[in-house]
C-alpha cells in the first residue's frame, strides 16, 4: 500500500548487503524475497 510504504525510509539493499558475508547475504536475500517481496524496506 502506498500509505504504508511512505512511512518507511527508502530501501538500501546494496548498502545493507555489502556489510554481510556472501553466505548470509544470499540467505537474507532469499528469506527477504520469500517473506515480503513488495516491501523490502520493512525488513531492514
């Protein structure tokens, strides 16, 4: 929902992923995509 997304800051997936080891990054990306692909900012 647009109103729900407006309450969160813009998503920065690359900035977050750059601080993670590759194994954690891939697992985090998979769980993030499966959980809520339309609003990744809520999971950061």
